[in-house]
C-alpha cells in the first residue's frame, strides 16, 4: 500500500472520525472505501455512456408507437 498525506477541513475531518467510529474502522479505511466507491461509480457512468453511444440512433426515423404496434402484432400472429 502507498502512503499519502491528505489535508482535510475541520468539519470533514470531524465527520470522517465520527464515521470511522460508527463503522468501527480506522479513518483511513473510510477514505479507502470512499475512493473505491467513487472509482466504481465512475466506471459505471463510463459503461453507461458507452452503452448510450453504441445504441444511439437505433430505430431512428420511425415513430416509436408504430414500431411497438407492429411488434405486438407479430407476437399475436405467432401465438395464434
């Protein structure tokens, strides 16, 4: 593990100490968890952005309701 010196404002340090006490872990563990969570959220946001990009334009040019009715009619024909 790499050691890093970080300076916090008084209120943030107080909150970290209280959270660490409540969770029963050292303050450094609270910071590690926060960093892991932030990185995870960032990866999820990037994955979502990639999904939006890869699906952009699918079905463009047609009225969504028309497409929906056509698909439902196909389902009805198959079950009959």
